[in-house]
């Protein structure tokens, strides 16, 4: 775990609410993430985790409440200001989202070419450094179709940190990875966060792996934070929701069925 956690939050959400039309997704979320921290956001499917990432990344605007990054209220930023803020963030999408018609080298070089005026020679050296950090300097000439799933995720990670972001956002970074690739990717996320002195927010369902990496955990359910704490506190929790999720129990406060009328009433209506 990081020992260089700042005292002031880099990301701060205060009573954040958000809805798609009439469907409320977030219902008063409060959380804080500090520089040096790797924070996991966990919860069942549809609980609002990815929506939370999009709010922090400025892709969505809160219906009410405040989303602040580096002391700036995202809702108060102009379009130009929002894009400037986003350039200080890195994003690792669920399955990497590499450009399929670009080589590994060009994928990692893309943000450097788009957002800086660095000479080609320096971009070349920086790309090799980023690829070396994820163990793939030797794969720089390969195309995405030639990579395994784990390799593609590591290339995407190299691209995400190309601009040395202050904040990294991860949307299910371990999805679809075999155990070895999952472990390698997790250790890379931890190591890069500490090396950059950044803050990282990771949406994930991989409870046991994540609890061995992160500094803090927020559990989201039905649009609210229902539990939070260090990995040690989460493992020791007697909260029914936390226990169900951590121990993958079928019975608990998280239901299997999405709310619906009784099946009998639907069958009777069809018969009529």
C-alpha cells in the first residue's frame, strides 16, 4: 500500500445525485480520493459504478451535488476547461479499446501526438519507456490483433499513463483476464499509481484480488454508499451487504430478481 497519501482529496463528491430521465442512479453519494491512493468502487451490476466514473471524468454532469477534481467543480468548467482537466486524467476501458489499425507503438504514442508539441524523437523515447514499464517494449511493432488479452490490457495501460496523469480511472480492468494476466495487471496498476504519485479509482468485481491491492474500498448499492473502509475493515465487516459480496453468497440483501410484478399475475394476464 502507498505511504505517500496526501491529506487533501484530489477527487471529492458531495451529495451527488444523478438520473437517466425518471430512473435515479445515484442518490446522494459522498466520497473522497487522495493523491497516492488506489481506491476500489464495488457493488452489483447496475448499482451506478460506471456512472460514477463518468461523472468524475466529466462525461456526465451531476443532477445535483458537487463533483470536484483537484479543487475544481466540474460543473463550473467551460468546455475548454473540462478538456484541459481531462488531459490530466488517464482512462483504462474495460477491454482496452485499442485502435485496431494502429501498431502497439502508435497506440501509446497517440495521446502524446494529440496533446503535446514534443518532437518525434522524444515521443519515440517516451513510448518505449511506457512500454518498458508494462513489460512490452519488445511488442512495439505488433498490431492489436496479434496480442493476447492480457498483453492488450497492458498496452492500453501504457497508453493511459502516457501523459503522466494525476488521476487514473479504471473500468473493470481485470475483466476477461486469466489468473496470471490478472495478477500482472493488478501489480502494474499498483506500481504505476505509486510511481506517478497519482490517485486511482478502480471499478471492479474482482473482490479478492482488489482487496490485496487497494488502500480503500467503497461499496455502492441502489445508488448510495452502503459501506466503506480499508481492505482489513472490509474483510472483517459483519455488514450483510459486504459479507454477501466479499464471500459471493447467493442469499443476502442483493436480490437475484430485478423488481417486477409477481409472475403469477403476468401468467394470469397472458392466459386471459
